[in-house]
């Protein structure tokens, strides 16, 4: 287990590093714009869950696959089919490697922090 201690002399830094202030940093109204990539899924006094789903990476890899398929299959010969298959394989590999859903769960009653990551394959 990694334990990190901070020695802060500035009162502002002490207040920022306290757990209550840190959890309240995620507290904002539901209609407030969220510009960061992590979205608050659940915010109760006992549990805070933030999640990240990389939609843009997934969309761009699907567009990549469709473009390579279209270009390769429009050729109408064996080299075009090979071009399409290589593009589909590269796009599918990129999709599996880069698209991961990540969750951070802060659980106050159990006093634990969970990091969950799921890919397409599980």
C-alpha cells in the first residue's frame, strides 16, 4: 500500500488537501456545464462515482474502419479487398486497445477507493 503524506504550511493548501474540500470540488448542480472528461455518475454523502467513456476515440475508429472499407471495396479487385481487410483489422485492433471505460469510486463508509477499467473484451 502506498501512503503519501503532505506537509503543508499554507492554510489554503491545507484546506485544499482536506478530504471534505476535495469531495466538494465535485459537487456542482446537475445543469452546470462539465468540460472535463470525467462525469459524475453518483454523488451522495457516502459515495462518489465518476466515470470516463471515450466516445470520440470509438467514433473515430469506426469512421476509420468505414473509410478503409469503402476505399478498398470500391477498387473491385484483390488488392482492394486486401486494403479493406488490413484497414478493418487495424481499426478493430485500435478500438479494442484504446476504448476503455474507467470508473473511480470513492466509498466513505468502507473507507476505500476503487479504480475500475473495462474494455470491449471485458
